[in-house]
C-alpha cells in the first residue's frame, strides 16, 4: 500500500512543468541575494550616520598664498644663530676653565712661588728652534744674542749670590724625573760660565742614563764609574773641550752598583781634588724623584739647583727641595724654571720679576715675556709680525 502511495506522488511530480521547477530555484536564489542586499544597505547607512556625526576640528579661513615662503614663521634663523653662538662661547670658556683647574702641570714662575718658599734664581726661556736629540750645540753659545741666552746669563749672574763666601763652588743640578732638562741646563750654565773666563769642570754623575757624553762627542767607554771603581785615573777620564773651554768627566760604563759608587769615599775625595782647581764644579745627577743616587752629592755641594720644566713638571715637584732641606738640614737649594714660554691658556694672570730669597738675599730675574721684539735680541720674528721692518 505504501509503495503505491509513493508511486502516486512521483506520478504527480512528474506532471509539474519544467518551467515551474526553474522558477522555484530562481526564487530561492533571489531570496538569499535580497537578504545580503538588505544587510549591506544597513551597514552603509550606519557608516554614513557615523561619518556625519564627526565635526571637523579645524576650518580653513584663508588659503595659503604662493608668496608665504618668503616670510616663514619657523624656523627663526636669528634665534637659532644667537643660541648656537652662546652655546659655543659657553662651551669654549668651560673647556678653558676645566683645563686650567684640572691641569696638574706647572707653567709659570708664579705657580712655583705659590707652591714653595725655595727661591727661584732664574727662568730659562724655551729655545725657539729645533734642538737635536744629542744637544750637540751649547745653545747659549750658538745664539749669544737670543732671549734664551740672556735668560741663561741671568741664572749665571744669580749664582754669584749663592755661597758667595766660597771661592770655588760645587753646584749639583737635579730634578724630579727625567726629561725636565737638568742636563740641558747644566751644559748651558757651563758654557756661559766659560764665556766669562771661569774655569769649569762638568761631571756626568748620572751613572744610569747619562747622555752628556754625546754633547762633547765622547764614546763614554771610560768615565766617572771607571775612576770610582779604581780602573782609571782622573787624568784618563777627564776630557777637555777646546771649543767651549770646559773640562768634562763622562759617566762611563753603567756599573751594577751606581748608587753605592757615588756613596764611596772616592767620590768625596774627587770633589776635594777638583774644588781647588776650578772656579765651578758642575755635577749633573740622576733625578731625585726616581732614584737616591744624587743624595750624597747633594749633601756635599755648595749649591743645589732643582730644575722644573714648564709644562712637564707637576705641582708635587715644587715641594721636593723643601722636603730634602728638612730631611738633610740643607739651606742651599734654588729652583730654575726651564723651557718657559708665553702660554696664555695655562699661565697665571699676574706676573712679577722678583723671587723670594733666603735670608736677606733677593734674586732679580725676568721671564722676558714680550721683550723678544724690543730690538735687543736676535730672535726671529713670529709669522704674524711680517709687517714689522727689521732695524738696520
């Protein structure tokens, strides 16, 4: 019976025309697309409502004209340049003050005078030309009319005030560390003393790193160490320089015990032998800040010169002469400021021409600042003085 009903329904369906079937399919697709259209229309309306609800924050009053770039409101060039100039000046002055306050080096005699009570007997100017590494030239003789030579002569003059009661003077020259010019000062002092017919002997007592033999062209195969060790006689180790009229005793081969040799009785006797023969016995020693070799020579000398080099020696160096004076009961120390130059960046603002002296003595000296073009000296003109005519 059921099968009969199914067959009956199929029969009826077969009777439906084909166009009606197509209509039913099209109607189904239309309904689906219509729903999508309604949804999209609602979204569009919602977006338009949201856009119409936003009010603009700015309104164009006047359109920009093409000529507006000639008068820009920003950037303000004048303000920028003014600010940059002020910042540049502030940084420049700040760096200058920083360099002055943090720099630990001595540059002028006023700084030395502020750090110590030891008298300054002279300021040796920086030599303006090239100096060969061996110092083969005695510069105070090579340039006798230079400011440099005159500054060396001022030290020579003030030496006469030191140990004035001594007919023959033993002068020991030292410094804190190497490179401060103690050998350079010793050679030039010897040269200027020989110029005034003083009989001078120069002893290279730095038995470790002496270079004085190169100044006199010696090979340094024999010298002070050879004499103190008993290998050579005094005549065999003494060299006479005909050019400068100076007797010279080189340091000799480096011994294994330099400090002990200088502490021997032979060194003391050597000075006793040389003192009656010469007006000045100049001793170039090892730096007291590095080794103790110079101590016995310092205690035996009539005058002890401590060399401070401008731009090289630090503040602590100025206190060394006073410390050694207290330790060994000496009152014969004097300071020479070497290689001084006109340094506007580091030097003090106030200058003097007088140094403090011990007792009732006052030593006159000048740093010869600004006198190079006075006409008294043969120093070359600076490049910016090309307009000055040379006096005939």
